[in-house]
């Protein structure tokens, strides 16, 4: 797949089944993180792989966090989260190993983690796999983060669900980029996409 074609055809999906990448293929995919922009070379991204028998344990952790935050959470929401986290072929917890006292601002460290995660999503697509980056309340739960190895000041940036995309899924169309681009001539710009 040509690089530009891969970038233009990638879309997120949680319609995933086995197999997920493994071995040297997974190593190559994750190695694309090392090419992300990274001011200060802090390499703040960390990846926790959850697969096999560990998946229901992660689902239990996520559900326990949900119930701790809201004991009245609807049963249907609990079940949806439990199923998603316990059945995805591979879940990658996106960790942010942050250095709050470094000269590099934390937001730049967080952006480096995001850029690395996007590289991973693009590499998944380029190798015939698929994924989706999910966040939500469990991402910002310090207890969930700590249980995965990211006690403060470190945090989670979300989770990547990874596997083989369903070939029958509809591929979403992308809007033309023109509405999101403006040329600056000395005064504040206005974007067509904002109207």
C-alpha cells in the first residue's frame, strides 16, 4: 500500500476480530511510535498490551472504576463496557510517562504521545489491521491508570482496540479538507468549517 494511499484510506473501527498483530509485525507497528515528533526526546509514550486471559481482568477493572464513580450506572452501560474490553483481540493501554518538572511543557509531552498513537493507528492500517482509539471516564480514572502502571504524575491517554477489521463494514467518507484550511494575510483567519 502506497504511504499516501494508506493515510488517505485509514478510518477507525471497533468492528474487529482475530487475529491481532503479534510478534515482529506488532513490534514493527509499535516501533513507529519512535518516529513521532518528540520535543526533548523524552519518549513519553508507554504501551500496555492486554490480550488473552487478561482481557476479562481489564474489563473487571474498568467496570469497578465505573461503579466507584457512579454506583447507579445503568446495567446496560456496564455490560457494553465489559463486552468491549473482554472481547477485543488486543487492547493497548496508551500510557503517558510524564515529566511535569521538565523544561518541556506537559502539553508537548501529551502531544508526543498522541502523535505516536496516530503513527501506530496508521501502521495498523498499512499492515492490514485496524483499530480505534477510545477514551471516556475510564481513561481519566487514577485508579484504573495506577492499576495499569501509570500512577500520578503519569496518566492514560486512552485505549486502542486492535484486530482485523470486518471487511463488510462501511468505510466513512471524508469531508474535503478545504473547509479546514485558510491562508493568513495578517488578520485573523475564518474557516468555512466553522460556519
